[in-house]
C-alpha cells in the first residue's frame, strides 16, 4: 500500500465541511488513485479528490476515475467542496 501525501489545503477543506455538519472519512492512505476523502452530508455520500490550485490529477487517479461507476469530484477550495454537497449556493 502506497501512502499518499496530503495536499496542503486538505485540512482547511475538511474543517469547512465539518463546520457545516458533514462527516469526513479520510481515504488518502488507500492509494491506487482512490479519492482523498469520503463526505457524508444530509444522507448522501460524496467522494472528493483534493488538489491545490496548481495540482493535477495523476495517471493512477485518472485510471481510478475511468473505472468508477459512481460520482467523484476534484476540489481545490473550501467553497468548491461546500458547493458540491449543497451547503453553499
């Protein structure tokens, strides 16, 4: 199992999600292109890959996304994460 580094903006995004009542499970240690976090909010689940402003989705992540049949999102800011879960209009 490969340990993935945490992007510098991950703690602030996780905090913003938790501040609006979302639950967050860290998945970044799973590796193999799996998204960084699983978010639960208002009875729904959201997979999020966190990237910095200049960060890029790598080949393992692209492979994971292409084989995944559900939703998954790339987020770079707190506002993007909150918008995806419907906590920000």
